C-alpha cells in the first residue's frame, strides 16, 4: 500500500480522495498496489484533519503529496519542504507553477523526487504529459486553447442571446463563476495556463505577466450577432505563436470550420499544431472536482511508479523568456480571427 497526503481539502482535494476511493481497483491494476490517503491537511477543523505539515513530511511512509490548497503561500513553503525530503508533489495550483514551478522542479530533481502539475492546465484533459511525452519530438508552432470554462460558459450563453451581465450572473448562480470573477473574466486564469503550455513547448519560462491579456468584459450580444452573420463565434483564446514568439489572451472570432467553434459551455478545447503530426485537438472538462482530481491522481500514479527517481517535467532548466508583443488587431476590427 502506498500512502499519500492531501494538502487542502476543498473542491479538488476532496475530489482526489474520491477518485482514490472509487477507482481503487483500477488504480491497483496500473500500480500493483493500493493508494491510501493517510493524511489530510486543511485550515478548517474537519474530523481527522491535521494542521501541521511536519506531521506529514516527518512520516517516512509518505511518498507523494497532493497540493490542492491553491495560492502561493503556504503552498510554496510546504511544497519546498516536501521536495527537500524526497517526497514528490502533484498539484493543480497553476499560480504556484507559474511563479515558482522552475525552482520547485529543480529542487525535485536534486532530491530524486518529482514535481508534476498535469491538473494545473486543462483540468482533466491529459495535456501536459501528452505534449511532453507523445509530442516531445515535434516542432510545435502554435497552441490555441479555450482554457477557462467560466468564460466559455458565459460566451456560450451570450451566443444564445444573453448580455454579458446576465450571462455572468447565471454562471455565478450555477456555481461556474466565483463571487469575485475577475481572475476568470479578465483573462488572468487563461494567461497562467497558456504561459505554462508555452513554456513547455518553447523551452523558455514564460511567466503570466508576459502574456498580452484581454478578457471578455467588452464582448457584447451585438458582437455575437455580427460574428454569427459571418459564420463565426467568439471565444476567449490563449494563443502561443512560436514564429512570432508571442503569447496572447483575447476574445477571437472563430470560424465554423475550426474544431474550437463547437467547444461550448464549461468545456475546454486546445489545438496544437506540430510540424509532423499537423493539428491535434484536445477536448474535455477543464475544471471541476472529479475531472481535475483525476489529473492529479494520474500524476500520483506516475510518481509512485518512479519512487526514488525524478520524472523530467521539462521545467527544471527553463531560462526566463523574452517574448514579443502579439500582433495588433486588424485595423478597425474589435477582434482577431483564429
Ligand atoms: N476548482 C476547480 O475546478 C479547479 C480546476 C483546476 C485547478 N484548480 C486549482 O486547484 C487549487 C485548489 O482549488 P479548489 O477549487 O479546490 O479550491 P478550494 O475549494 O478553495 O480548496 C482549497 C482548500 O485548501 C484549504 N486551505 C487554504 N489555505 C490553507 C492553508 N493555509 N492551510 C491548509 N489548508 C488551506 C481551503 O480551506 P478554506 O476553504 O477554509 O480556505 C480549502 O479547503 C487552486 O490552485 C485552483 O486554481 C481548481
């Protein structure tokens, strides 16, 4: 039996426990052993929950930790402490990966353990490992992705005739948008995710501050009517363009012929263009308890298969990138076209 710990028992952390419990048989099949959640650390007074990270990292039984607290601190300190002890960390925390992912990956390598973050981009979509392992030999020239389910839900409802405020309110009522939705609707969440993807494929660390970022607050129902008349829809895309060396988040006109046109509601879709494989399309739930937790558990399984060894996540050696400004919108146009 392999013992793990969960830091932060919120939406994703409790999802990790659920995936481990409900899919024990499948996990045993791939691992040859059961996974057991030995510790849960949370700030809240929940039964059986520990409050002290030392209890977890001083227990030699713990081989892997899931960091699903979010935010920079104490997630950074706890991750640092665990990796220094040779305990692998799997996270859904894109903010921490963006801010400290390179440093934490180097610490993991130094201590023969791993820092993996599949769940930080595209929720349940197996994206990062696929890019790293199945597409490592490709020259990837472009990534264009719908990476934020909240924005896509709002825009899908606007396509059906709602104005922005009404669509946002509905997203909040259905639990798809936070009470403070700024990180989603201003594009910052998408920027963090496209920055992680762009870093992986460019081999340089692109931080979220380097992304040209425009959210969806200026999109109107009238824009949708005009787009529809041209056979297009409007989607918030994160775009990495290798040729121009730029990373952009902005609402785009997406033609009907594009596979991204039909990515609706809370779903995410990511298109990647490789020089040999041509266009690839990834589709799935980019957020939510069990889909995101499933991605965390997939990382846990990789870490357990590699106990005592570092899994190269292609992040440890990244030097800071210089990126160019994204091309301007065409003159007189409100949106770029995909
Ligand atoms: N939700 C999604 O669909 C989704 C998808 C992809 C990635 N993510 C990422 O996954 C991470 C977790 O998201 P979430 O939605 O699960 O958040 P959440 O529901 O707020 O869960 C975080 C948990 O960690 C606890 N916590 C916060 N600070 C702590 C501390 N100092 N010590 C111990 N526990 C602490 C929180 O307790 P309190 O509630 O008392 O603060 C809460 O139980 C974030 O980085 C998020 O960006 C989320």
